[in-house]
């Protein structure tokens, strides 16, 4: 298969098909361990909180196997993507260093594939904002409920509205989104990384304490009991979608690889880092999911720290949920600053004389370097935050939204584009043994994705209108 099989309407990289440009003159200092840290930080997020519920839907055999299988899929994808960092185009004899996922797809597969990938990429960022809005609001509500249950008893009617907390989170993000660019969010990223590990370990610890207190392991090899086989099928589909969401980080690999020093070659270092990071993350996921299911069995909550499988110690539950909120406040900005930069750069290039994009006022906020505000940044970023908040309010369903997001994003970003780029990079001959195996692999993953997508849509419709 040659690159000529793909459309090549444009040879340049339009702004909307680029992510973060790099300065080639910088001294690269990244090592295998910094790469591992970047990957693990990106992987371990709010998706880890749903894994106990996911294992509960499919049972003790299929649950852990699903986690291992998705870990394997992600590792295969990582190896394919690492190979494409340097791409030699036989058509023009040029070697391109692909420093982002979008650039790689556009360079190797052509403009139309790059455009499709861009749509997936932007949707991935948007859905992350929606998920973070929902999860943050749920955690803030859980803090209020935890204190209420502690003071009034576990049977007290401690109910609070999610929309109020989504509004609070949205206001914080409107203010934080005025930070000019991702280079000013380093401190947010550091806090977010620390918080993600903290609340994950709290969830594991509370689960183990519950198991020890009960003196037995809950759950079965079949998962939770349901009123009908159809309901079981939909729940299994949603569970697999949640697992897919937890493993979706392929789009950051080339940007991480571009920070690595050489020798050894960046490809060798990145493959080693990917293996370590994915192995570590998968084991961590197994611990989180298994400890939660073993503690609660059929009563496993959809979100391990907000579903109130745990009531005491209430202060630790509060602290864990506070860590979630702090993580997601920073994580929201780390993801969306990339999109903000792309759109604003596109506007500036499209309308270079526009007053709308001109800086008009200097702003100094405590702990943040002074920056200048402009109408475009204020209006576009505020509108974006309001939109993610509105979608979150319309569909405030943690597990179902995670499943929908995972099923939409996982197959194109982790399976399809990496395999197609591998075919071109390695010049894989159609109908050869390797070609047939990878085609079967792609089709199998597509069928799984369609299954999870249908199940997640059914779950969203049922929750919203049922």
C-alpha cells in the first residue's frame, strides 16, 4: 500500500491540522522516565473511578481480561505510533519529523484522513471537558452528602442538585481559561498529577479496608444480576466503553516522544517508556477495579468515591473527592489549552488585521504571571466553557457519558489510524499474512466499539428520557 492510495489535496499543514509546534533549537532532555511520567499522568484520570463498576458488570473473569486486552491494544498502538515519528516519503524523498498525532496522520495518510483525525481529536478534547465537568460536580456534591450523612445518619435524605456544582466549576474554568497558553499551566499540571494518584490510592485503600472488615471477597464470575438479559447486554457494553475511555491516550505519544534526547534513538526510548507506563497503568487499573468490586459485589457504585459505598471515615472520603476536583480543574485546562491555541492561531492567520484578536489590557492574578487579555480569548473561551457545562447539565450521567466518549474515540485514535500509518510506513503488501492479521484485528475492534457505542447511547437515552 503506497501513500498515493490516500488523498493529498494539500501538502502544507493548515493550522487546524496542527497541535503544539516545537522549537527544533531546544536542547532535548527527556528520558525514558520523564516519558513514563508524562504517559501515566495523562492516563490515570477520572476514568479510573468507573473501573470497579465496569468489572462488576462483567464479572471476575471477563472484567480483568478486558482490562488486560485493552492494555494490549494500547501497547500495540503505541509501538505503531512510535515508528511513525520519523517518516520518509518516497514520493518526494523528504523525511518528516512528526511531532504530533495530527501531523503524523496528515503527513502519512493525506489531507482527508488528517481532517477526519482532527475531528476525532477535537471531539476528544471536548468530551474530556464535559466528563470533567460532570465528575467535578459529582465530587463536590459527594463532599456535601458525606458531611450530611456523618451528621444525620446514613439513611438521611441528603440530596443535592448537580447543576449548582457544575455552575461553580464552570465559573472557575471561565476564569482559568483566560490563562494565555499551556506554558502558563505547568503548576496546574503538577497539582493535577499529584491529585490523580492521591484519590486513586484512597479508593484502593478504602476498598481493601472494606474487604478486611467484611472478611470476604464479594462478586461472582458472572457479574451483577439483572432483571433481563437485554439489560445485562447494555450494561456490559457500557462497562467495556468505560474501560476503553480509561486507556485512551494515544494522541499524546508523539508529542512526548518529541521531548526525548538521543542517543539512544527516540523510537527505542519511547517504546521502552510505553511498555513500562502501560504495564504500570494496567496493573494499577486492575487494583482499583478489583478492590472496589471485591468490597461491594453487586452493590458496586458507578463512581467509587461518590457512589457512597464508603461513608466512613467521612473526612477521608471528603479529601479524596476534593483531590478529584483539584485534579479536574487543572486537567480541564491542560487539555483545552491545546484547542484554544489552535483556534486562536487559525483566527489570527485568517484575519490578521482583526481588532478582535488584539491584546487590550494587562491582567495580574495571584500566582499567575501577568498576561494581556483580548476580546477573542474572552469570548471564545467563555463560550466553550459554557458549552461543555451545558452538555454536562443535559447529560449528567457519569458511567454512560464515559462509555459514549470511550466508544467514539478509542477505535479511530488507538486502532484505525495507527494501523493505517503502519501499513504505509512499513509498505505492508495487501493480502499478505501481516495485512490479513491486522485487518482482522481492526475489524474485531471496530465491532467491539460499535457494540459499546450502541450500549452507551441506550444508557444515555434511558437515563435522560426513561
